[in-house]
C-alpha cells in the first residue's frame, strides 16, 4: 500500500528531504508531478522541491 502524497509545500519539503542528491530530487519531483491532478498541488510540490534544492546547494 502506498503512502498518501503530501498536502502542502511544507509536507513536500519534508518528503523531498529523503533525497540526498539533486538527481534523486529531480526524479522524485517527476514522479510526484505525474500523480498530482491540480495546478495548486503541482505548485506546492514544485515549491517544496525548490526549497530542498536550496538546502542541497547550500550544503556544498
């Protein structure tokens, strides 16, 4: 049984924190966007992705 998808950008950030590399992060976003139906849901996922990307790039 799969877990429900996050509901807001904070939950998406927590979800994306499982990614330790930018490549993994991008793959996770691609998979999530395929499952999301509304533009608002997709926007929250993208904003969470961008927040995690900033974290990863800041740790370099």
